C-alpha cells in the first residue's frame, strides 16, 4: 500500500483508557487520496477515539497511524502540519470576532499576510456568515458556530481534513448546508476527508467509502451502495442493524 | 516565536474584553479599598478627635479637705475638666454608673500635708471601661492624662515656690536618641518611626508579592481552563504550534495583566495605609525615609538585585504550579479554587519568613532555610542585613531552580495525552447518550 495513494493508513490501532476501558481493539483502514471516508457506528463505538489518535491528541496503546507517511507516534509535529481537525465538541473563543478567530487559526499555518487574507476570504465563502463575521462569537447561534468551525478547518487547505460528527447538533437545514459545503469543497480542492457520524443518511450522501465500527472494531467496510447490496438491505441503516443484530443475538 | 505572538495577542484581547476580569481587577479593588478607606478614616478620625478634645466630666472625692485640694480643683478646671463632687467612693461609683464621666479621682487624706512638707503624694484614679472598643480605651487614657498634667502643674507650683529653675524641673535629663543600624549612625527623636519604617519595608515586599502571585496564579490557572471551557483545547492541541511557546505566552499574558492589577491594588493600598498613618499620628516621614535609605545602604545593590531575581523565580514558580494544576480541572471555577489551594499555603510560608530571625541561627541552618521555597525570598533582605551573602545566593538560586522544575514538568505534561485523559477531581466516566 503506497502512502502516495493513501494519505491515511491506520494499522492495528488499540487504545486502553485509564481505568482499563478498552476503547479500540485493533482498528485498521486506509483512506484513498481525494476520497471522503466515513467512520460510522453507535455511541461509544470508538469513532472519536480513532480520530483523536489520528489528530495526535491521544497516543495509541498499540499500533500506529500514518498520515502522509508520517507516524502519529513518532512524528506528531509533522502530522499536525498536514491535517486540519474539527473536534466533535469544539467551540471558539467567545470574546473574539469571527474574523479575529479565523486569522488566529490561519496564523499557525502561514506567515504570509496575503496567504492569510486568502484563507480568511475562503472561510467567509465556506461559512456563508458574511457580515456576521465582524460580530463576537458569543453572539453566534449553534449552527453559525459550527459553520465557522467547518470553515476554519477547511480554509487552510489541508492534505487531510478530519471532521468528527460535522453536523452534530444542527437542524435539518443547517446540517444540509454543512454537508453541501463539505462535499463541494472536497470535490473542488481534492482534499482527503475523514469524518465520523452516526447519521446513516448523511454518510450515504457524503462518503465514497465507509467503515462500520462497533465496540472498538471495524466490522464492515466499503462504498455505501456496495454494502447495501452485499447485505441485501434497503439502506445503510438496515445494514447496520443486520450486522449488530447478528452479533448481539 | 510565531506561536508565542499569536497566543499572546489572543490572550490579551480575550482578557481585556472579558467583563469578569475587568470587574475582578479594577472595580472590586476600587470598591473594597474605598469602603475600607471610608470606614477606617471615619473611625480613626473620630478616635483622634476624641483624644484631642480636652477635658470631660470627672468625679472628685475629697478626703483631704486641705488647701492643696483647691489648687487641684482649679488646675483641673483650667485644663477644661468639669468636676462633680462626691463624698465617698460609693457615691463616686454611683455617679460613674449613671453619668458619662471619664473616671473618678480620689484625693486621700494627708495629701496637702505631704505636698506642703515636700513629700510625694498620691491620687487614686478610677477609670471606667464601658465597652470593649478603641474609643472606650481612649477615654480611660484621658483620665490618666488628666492626672499627669495635673502632676506636672503641681510640680511647677511646688518647685517655683522653692526657687528652682523651671527648665530644669521640666526635664532634668533629656534623651537625645540615635540608632546604630548595624554600623550606620542614625540620629533621631522618633525611634518608633524608624523601626516602623524598616519593618514596613521588610513586610510590604512579601505582601505585594503575594498579591501579585495570587493574581497571576488566578489568571494563568484560568487561562488554561478557559481553553477547556471554550472547548478549544482539542483544536489547539491539533494545530501546528509549539507547546512550550503556548505555555510561555499564557504565563506572559497572565503576568502582564497581573502586574497591571498589582499596580492598581498596590497603589491603592499604599495610598490607603499612608493616609491612615497621617490621620493616626504625626509620623515623621523623613525619618522613615532616612531609615529606608540607611537600610538600603547596608544591604546594598547586590541584595536588591538578588531579591529582584528571586522574585521573578517565585512568580514563575507559582505560575507554573497554577498552570500545571489547571491542566487537570474542567472549568474556570475549579481552576480558581485550585489556584486558591496553592496560593494560601504559599502565602503562609512567606509570612512565616517575617517571624524568622536569621541573626539567631547558625550558618548551616541559614543555608538550609534559604533553600525552602517562598521563605527564601522573604528572607533575602534580613540575610542582606546581616551580610550573609552565601545564603542569599542559595535563596536566589533555589527560587530559580524551583521555577525551572515546575515549568519543565508542566511542559512535559502538556506534550503528552495526560492533559486529555487525567482528571484531578475524578468523575465517573459514563457513556454519553445523545
Ligand atoms: N477520556 C476517556 N477516559 C476513559 N474512557 C473513555 C474516554 N474517552 C472515551 N472513553 C470510552 O471509550 C469508548 C469509546 O468512546 P468514543 O468517544 O471514541 O466513542 P464514539 O464512537 O465517538 O461515541 P459517540 O458517538 O458517543 O461520540 C467509550 O466506551 C468511552 O466510554
Ligand atoms: Mg464521538
């Protein structure tokens, strides 16, 4: 498997939290360049843990992940330069304005003022927040905040964007907006996207391939349509219940 | 230095815009000091006026019935006292109970005879303490003052009758005071003021340092917790930034705002205490200044430089501790509580240093004590005073070493996942359901 074709390669990832919580029990998958890959699974399956390890927030107990061929264990500093991460439960500094926040983030990725302006313009376009970017973030609604955060993640034009439940807590309209943003951006820029979700519809719409994760293991993987065919189901949701149901019985 | 600059600017912007910080830093101290000032000035002023007021009501029990008692009466009236006569001690007590008289003077029989034959005489003085308050004590002391004035006047009358010169009688031996501050000679009439000046200089430093470090500990502890409360820590840790610079920027921002706070607080307190002393007594400030400059010339620039460096070490030590602890709490409120936990015991250590007398310890004990955190900084001036420079070096070095250890350790913790998985106050981990 060449890392030029696969910007993300995850190998036998295990994570044991303090208190002997075995969150990941050997997870392996790879993401192709330019594709949108979705990790789906129920609450507590281990999606956030996996993404946090790839985003260098947590250290794996065993195994490794390569991002653009840099190991998250050996070279986390290099990994941080090629990724952009949106945590599941992220916020922003409420006493800064949207614009100030975007410049704050952009500053870590470039020293060039023109490049920074360009990033922030891009973010303004992605978020669609317009003049509200001049207001303090504490005046934003949840949907506006999430759009701002999606924009800050994508504007830096990362090699790999890692999005943990990008539409969590959003209403149908805002969620649809966010999905369109992600899909459009990934197509335009050819960015590799790794995201997590437990919304099957969202995943069917967005992802080229998905990995179904359950109790710390990947129990099925493939393009959504193919999985539906394989398991002789109506949709991904049914695939999921079939898989988990079989295991539980 | 990129990370440092970006984080510093962000920190300062957020802090200045955060109304909680403005309130804590400027409005609360202003109000507190204002109230304290009004209360103390009002009270001290009243005490001072009461003490200055001549005279008052006195009960006089005359058991002598001699010719000198009339002189006593006249002298007391001249000094502004009003007199009520009582025939016995019992009656005097009744009057004291029912009036607001300052006290009672009992002139025993034989008083006039003694004075006429140039023998010392006595007057019994009864004062009343009606309540436990400074005001009530001031009133009692006024009775004694009445007697001592009376006594002076009587002496004058007696001695001039016998032809002795007035000046000699008033002050047969006059004290000219001088203080030998180590080997510097300081001539003064007001020993208390000089000692007061010296002690204030020694005590004010620990106090200001504690206020400063309390402030900065709060701010730096909060600034890490704010990242968690604003849900930015995870984002921050995934950015391509230097973690050492992140910590350094946070410490710097806290130090800048903290110093501003100390300027406000420190300025207010200095003004507050100096105005108290001018109301209370007529302390001669030039004497205090002389005391301080004499102190400076003894301890010398090396001690002052040492003190300055050690203070920087101490502030960094407290900051590092505050940030380290705040890494493991979840929100701003617990961060503030935690920073309180560290500042209070450390404040106690600094205050212990005020009561330690280095001159009474042997050299090895001094060196040992100089290595105790917090106490070491408080002892630098006393060490400089006795000229123990090796202990000063140990104190300065140890305060820098403690700071270094704490900051190094904090940096280590921030670059591991412990920031994320460790909790100081353990909560039961539950599955999150949405
Ligand atoms: N800091 C932690 N300490 C201990 N256990 C943890 C910690 N974080 C997560 N876990 C446990 O690890 C397991 C996986 O959690 P994770 O957050 O990765 O799940 P998830 O798939 O993201 O779930 P959700 O859909 O609810 O976000 C869970 O059992 C969880 O309780
Ligand atoms: Mg999750």
